[in-house]
C-alpha cells in the first residue's frame, strides 16, 4: 500500500528530518512507526543513511509490529531481526532495517563493527529511563556510531521527571539536561525523604525543564485521532469486618492468620505485595501455595461480564492466582500472558478483532505492548492494580487507539480502604499528573510557535 500521511504525520516527519536527534512523544495509534519509516525513506533516497537500527521491547518484536509496518507500506525496505540463533548471520546482512530487543544490546556492543546502520531508533524509549541500567550504559558507548538518533514513546515520564535524563542524553549526550545525573538533579530537583534519597522538583523547575527539552521533542498540538478519552467506572467492594481485621493485621504486624494457613511478610516490600494479593482475593504463602481469602473481585467480574450480554471485554490481571480465579469464572475465555506463545497471541489478536472472543483475559504487562485490539470491543476491566503506570496506560491504549469507534470504558474493581485505593488515587494519579504536564507543555510549545 502507498502510505498517505496525515498532516500531523507530515509535520512530525519534517521535525525528524530537521532534527537529527529528536524525540517523538506521540500516543499509541498516532503512527510513530510509519512516521519513522517515512523519514528514513526520505533519508535513504537522499543517501544520508546506510541503514536503521530499531531497538524495541521483546513484546513488540514478538508481535511483529515493525515487520508488519514495513510490509504494509511501499517504502521498499528490507529487514532482519537480531535475535535468536541466526543473529550473528543476520547482523552481516545488507538490509535497510535491523531490529533488536533491549536485552540484545550487550551482544550488539561486542559486534558493533558489523552493523551497517547509522540511524538509531529507540521504540518505547522509557526502557532506558534508568541511568543506572546496563542498557543505558551500553547505549552511551555506542552513540558515536549513529549520526541520527530518535526516541519513540507515549509515556516519556511515566514514573517521574527523573526518567527524562537518560532518554534525552541518548539524543544530545548531555547538552540540555547535563552530562551527569548529579548535574540534572542539582539543576531541577531537591532531596527529600530519608537521608535525601528521594527527590522532588524545585519550585519553578517544571517550566525550565520543559523549555530545555522542547526544541528536540515533537508532540502534536491537538488530538488528531479524535478518540474520546477513556471513561472510568469504579466498582467499590468492601471486605467483611473479619477480613478487614486480618488485612489490617498484615499491614501493621506483617502477619495474618487464616483457617488454611498463616501469611507472613519479612519486610515492607513483601508486605506490599501481600496486601495487593489480599485485595485480589488470594495470597501466596511461604511455599508458593495459594491461600484463598475471598471471592469479592471474582464474583464482581462474573456480574460485570453478565451485564455486557456478550459484548467483548478485555480483563487485565497481574498475579498467576488472579488468572486462576478468572479462568475459574470464565473457563472458555481466551488468554494472553506470560508463557503464551507468539503464534497463539497473534491468533487470539486476529480472532478478537474479528469479534469472535467475548472474554479475553490479559496479563497487563504482557498485553501492554505490541497488540492492536481496537477493532472489536471497547470494554475492559482492571481486576488487578499495578504500580507501573506506563503499563496501565499502554494496556488501556490497546483498545483506545486509531480505529476504535466508541469511547473505551475502563471498569476498575477496587477494594475499599486497601492498597487498591492507594495505587490508583495516590501512585498512579500523581504520576499521571507529571506525565500530562509534560505532554501538555509540549503541545503549548507547538501552539505558540
């Protein structure tokens, strides 16, 4: 097919062509992949580049996102995947696009002399948000290889503004935010918390931070996809008094007694995990046996699906015992999660989009990247709640993306007065405010210019 870009996609391509190092902060469905391939095609025609290295998550590679886009449009690109037993042979191929997962960067760094690419693309660039990570340190040493560098993400600061340092460094090697993390912290943050190990933005630092990075970051000024924002439907459930007493005991004493076992937590981190499991209805004991606590969420999920009367729904979970509960409730449901083969996930994706799957159970962290599920249902339920806001956003955007014809309804099962409320209203809401402030600032820059 011949690619006919929207006006905002043309503007994004012009931005990339003008800025050899740039970040595309675009929402899922706005066409980051095709924009990048279109830009690369122009550079290839002008003989400005030899090849493109795309670094993506394993989930994106597993679902053939880039190969599908390359095959779909008439850019005429060839590609190879630098993963698996043939990666050494594939690296020496003369192709246009080399695809590799982030975990493969260590291997690539040792064989970089064979790579014929000089344009670097980091898809889901928040995967290098940690300046301490091995993948960021490896990338730093490889940057001189690439005369063009681009970031693609819809969630550049899902955890905090501190996430921006290493991502922007990949583009400009410290020109805008400082060469070292200490420079960045001193300029924009101040230490807080125990012994200053946590940081918060200085007063007025937000605007200065946006101003520093805005020249090399592209963000559309309006929502070109015209997809209504998702609507949340919260179902609040209450623990019986006896269970609430046990929950409080686990929270305060790190121990809870049940008829079928005793649950203990060795530290606050483990306790947090146990509390999340408790809220969902089942907990792992010290031997990884499942202790059943309640069926509040399971029963609510059954009522929810019955009310939909056959309309497709996507249900998000985290723990294996959550999956167990959901499969007990919906034995005929399809499932995509850890351990499910790529071929099976693709088959389910196709069947879902054809309207043949009424209930799809998906592990949030697995489904969050690479799948396009917008052609069938618009209902989803969050059975579990996780701290990683990026995955929550991306999970919702499997349905809320270009091609979706209705407002996506996100139903959240929330146990009152438990860690569920903390995750949603404190953790996720706070991070979302940071994220939205950043992206809104990028829009304002475009409007003002």
